[in-house]
C-alpha cells in the first residue's frame, strides 16, 4: 500500500494565498459600499438644527435655543462637518462607527475651526463649541439626532433642518 505524503509548506502557502485573495475580494466589496457602510448613509448629507442642550446636572437642566435655526450641523461627504453656531461658522471633521441597529453608534468630531465674532450674551455658541469635541455617540430616535457627551456630560438634541 502506497501512502501519499503532503508537502506541508506547499499546502500552507496555498492556504495563505487563498486567504489573501478572499480578504482582497471582501475589502473590494467593502470599498464599493463606502467607508463605514450603513450609518454614514444615515448621517452623511443630513442637516440638523439644535433643539436642546440637556445637562446631566439637574441644576443646569435643559436649555433650548430661542432660534433653533441659528445652530445648524451639516454632515458633509468624506467626513467633513459644517456648522452655523449663532453668529459664527465652524468647520471640522466627523467620524462614525455604526452599531448593528443602524440607528446608533460611536461618533466623534475632529478639531473644529471657526470664526469668533461676538454673539449676543444669551448665545449658546460658546457652550456648543465647548461641548462638540466631547461627543462620543449618537442615536437617531423619533426623527431626531441625539449626541451624547462623554462621561454623561449631557445630550445635544437636533431636529432635521429645513432645506
């Protein structure tokens, strides 16, 4: 009886080549769907207006802007963000990692650069610009976008902005 012997290094090399090809095909499919798959499609291209800043500190409570349209957030393509912050404008980057439910996930803003005009004393601009770098997650619920700040710092609630 003759037993066939396998060349173990050749088999392992063949397995590695097949695995590499499968990974390349899967990466190509992921690239065709776009970065971040589902969630950027829900945020990218959307524009929101601020409706509430909710503090987890009961002493501060919830603050609502007198004019929600004075505070807008646009999630642009390629991770670019554009904001109207009362009498100022700001730009920066955003990055999302969606959760499996497609309605929530991790969200962070990169450095924000903006104008620094003096807005009226009741403006929420300083608070909003201070809070945005601390956003860590989002939730789309009841037609609104809720951005949670790190360490239970608060929630920024946004409604769709008219176009």
